[in-house]
């Protein structure tokens, strides 16, 4: 089993089940043209996020790590009328590209893009109160434990918290790693395991983005 085969199967799934879409394609093309790293979720992963948000009946969605807005578009399209998505991005170049992509997708009235460091913007959001029905954590990996703490603070019983990139080619099991990303992911997993207010799992993924995984936590208690 090779990565080339995973990628082919991913393309097959996308062709079969995740039809092309002008706004999503433009989001990828403009991100590439602007030199953004190609680290957005894949089409099938984007659609998974969309389905989970619909399943959740999410009216308020929080995303940490916007990049060019590709996952933002998938998630925002799951919102009902009057819904809202807050997405946080630290890099002004990424935020500029994302803003245009969100506008082109006709989602600018639903999406509130906050330019700033994740931890700073989250502290502001936490001070303001209110709960998110779904949070997607997909920014820098060393801060995942802190992002998860804020995601919990900003949740209610029934909220869903999804974390991208929790496997990293299997390096997650390297307990001796000093890579800050791996240390962050491992600390997050320990936090998740010890957190009585959530029911959580993680799923390994292979495909066009290589070998990685998602963690999913359902908040089962009052926060
Ligand atoms: N969710 C996007 C991909 C996000 S890539 C998608 O699937 O389409 C990660 C993003 O997080 C990058 O744009 C990066 O600039 C941003 N980022 C990195 N560190 C950050 C921080 N401390 N605060 C906010 N955003 C950060
Ligand atoms: C990286 C970040 C991501 O969010 C991702 O999905 C893949 C790679 C990275 O920083 O390398
Ligand atoms: Mg990611």
C-alpha cells in the first residue's frame, strides 16, 4: 500500500461523492497563486466537516486556523440562516486571501474573520461569553492544548470539538520527540484522556494529504 494509491482513491472518492464547485476550486487556486502552503483539508475531509456541522445543527461555529478559507467555506455552508462562523488567522496574507474567497463564496455575512494570534482572539471571545456548537482546531500544533482549553470554555453540553493533524505520519506515538508539534499533540491527548466532560476518539486518515488524523470530542457535561 503506497501513498500514491491512497491519493488515487482520494481522487476517486472526490470525483464520485464530492462534486466540483466553483467557489471551492477558486479558493484553492487563489491560495496556490498567492503562495499559501497547500495544507488545507482535502475535499472529502471538508465535506466530512460540513456533514458533522449539519448533524450537529450548528448555529455557531469556531475555527482556529483559516489559511485561504477552504475549510471555512465547507463549514459555513452548513450554517442555517442567522448562523455565524468565527475564524481566526494570524497571518495577514492568509487572511487577505481567505477574505476574498469567503466573499466569492457568498458567505461574507456569515463569517467573521478575526486577524490575530489564536490565543489572543480566544481570550477575547471567552471574555465575551457565548457558546459554540462546533469548534475546528487547525492552527499551529504546539498550542493545541491551550486551544482545546478555550474550546471547552467556549462550549456547552452537546458541543463538538474537532482537532486536525493529531497523527502526523505516526509520529504521535514517539514519546521521546522534542518536536514542539508532537509534544503539543501528545499533551493534548493526555488532556483529552483525563477530561471527564468529554467523550473523545481519534481517527487515522490517509489520502491526498498523506497520513494523519482527526480527534473528535463530544462535550457530555455542562461547562
Ligand atoms: N483550516 C485550513 C487550514 C489551516 S492551516 C483549511 O483546512 O483550509 C493553519 C493556519 O493556521 C495557517 O494559515 C497559519 O497561518 C495559521 N496559524 C498558525 N499559527 C497561528 C496562531 N498562533 N494563531 C492563529 N493562526 C495561526
Ligand atoms: C500542517 C498544518 C496543517 O493544519 C495540516 O493540516 C497539515 C500540515 C503544517 O503546518 O505542516
Ligand atoms: Mg490541518
